[in-house]
C-alpha cells in the first residue's frame, strides 16, 4: 500500500517538506545558470528561427 | 472545475503565444521575454511564441557544450534544468493538464466525433527513452566535425514544432519552401499521425512520446501539489477510471506518474469525497471543494 493510500492519515497534521527541498535544489541550479549568464545564450538562440525545429535544418 | 481549467489553458496558451504582429513582420518574436522558459511544450520558432521552449533550449545548450567549454563558458543547461525542475517540484504534470498548449490542442482534437480507442499502457515508457536519448544523449554525444550537436528531438520528432513553427513559417516566408526536403516530410507525417491519433485517443503525444511530460513525471511522488486518496472513504467503485484522460486508475495507483491533476476524477467522478488536492501535505480541497462543485452544478 503506497503512502498516498494509508488509511487514517491526517493530511493536515504534517507538512511534506520533500517538494520544497527539491524545489530549492532546482532554484539553486537556476541561480547558477543566471550567475554564469546562461540566459543570455538561451535568448540568443531563441531569437533565431530554429531551422531544425521546423524541419528544414 | 473543467470550465476553469479550460480558461487557464486558454490564457496560458495566449501568454506563451502573445506576439500577434507576425502576419505583418513575417518573422518570429525576438524580444526579451524569450529568455523565459515556457512551462509546457511550445515551439520557440512559432511566429507567435513569446517564450522559449525548455526542451529546444536544453538541446541547443547540450549540443553546443564543447564549444562553450572551449570558450570558457560552462553552459550545461543549469538555467533550463533549474527552471524545469522548479516548475516540476511544485506542480509536476499538473503543468501538462493546465498550461501546455500542445496538450490543450490534443484535448480539443479529441472532442471531434470519431471512434475512440484506448492507448496500450506499455507505450507510456517510450517517452522516458525519448527524453534520455533524443533530448540528452544524442545532442550531447553525436557531434559534427566542429564538435556541435543537433537538437535531435526537435529535428526528427517534435510534432509541436512542425505544427506551430514549420507550417506557419513556410506560409510566411516563401524562401524557406525551397529548402524543405525529406526531413520536413517525415516530420509532417509524424505530426499528422499524432493529430489523427489525438482525435481517436486521449492525449496520445503526452502519454507516449512527450519528453517534457516524462521529465515532469519524475516528480510524481514528490511534487508539492498533488491528489490524495483517502482509502477509508474509497469504495473502489472505479468511477474514477471512466473520466481519466490519461488512463489512470486512480484508486489503484494514486501516485501514478501519468496523472496531470486535471481534477476530473475528484470533481466529476468520486461521489464519496475520497479524493482531495494537497499542497505539501496540507489540504487545498476535499469535502469543501466537493460541496462547492455541487453548489456550482445546482446553480
Ligand atoms: S487521475 Fe484524476 S486528476 Fe489525474 S489525470 Fe486522471 S482524472 Fe485527472
């Protein structure tokens, strides 16, 4: 029986922190990306028509 | 609730595709918003697209990783994976159900009258292979003589790219028509096949082939917003099976990675208030939500 099915669980008694920790981890990755200017590279690519995406590249 | 979801899908679709000057400029949007990562599958070469596609951007970064390192830039996809993971950690595949324009397209196609078929459950695993192979490994490892990889998923598979970018751009830019060949036609066949399949089966691309859905599915057990089954209240009447657009048997597998949290089982099927919505284990809806839905119905 999975945790999600356990009878008698009072969902309002505990906060599940795992998603928050996980989100914090990905937020850290996002910030690392911003710190090294990865968004600049993403923007540069996204401003051009991606010929591969449309099937002619 | 279904009405609310349709509105959210429409608004999300417009926000991700809000550049309506393209019939005059005959080009794609090139403004600063394109740095933002779209939550759902939405080709950034679509003339109306205002955001970037996370899968396209990730493949481009992985394909160019050798050149980036050679020039002292460590662009491994931190920003894109971070943004995707942040959305996945909070919402998981709820994004597929509420904010993916291509998922919304498939839902509309499925409303067309036709014989309807189920999708074999085993096919759901294919999307994880596509994520690993076409989005990560091939762009990273299959490089040309300059050390540059290709966006394999975009180039050889993505039907959203053909539908949202390929076809409109070939109409807008006649010069591009001279360059089309086998690659475009093979992608066109894939797109047509998925469109036809979507008429006859519910969300086939999301269930079988979407690598973004596969990525969000990895958060099935640890996302902040999720549905919860109260085993005390559930009578195993199986009513939830009938309404699920993703083929989930919610009472049997409440943590199913296919669940897009469309809430159909909670609001349209379960009469026993056995399904509720939670945020990090704290109830968002449940008995109260059910009463509200009933009040809405009786007007
Ligand atoms: S299990 Fe329920 S909420 Fe999840 S996709 Fe199916 S009907 Fe929608």
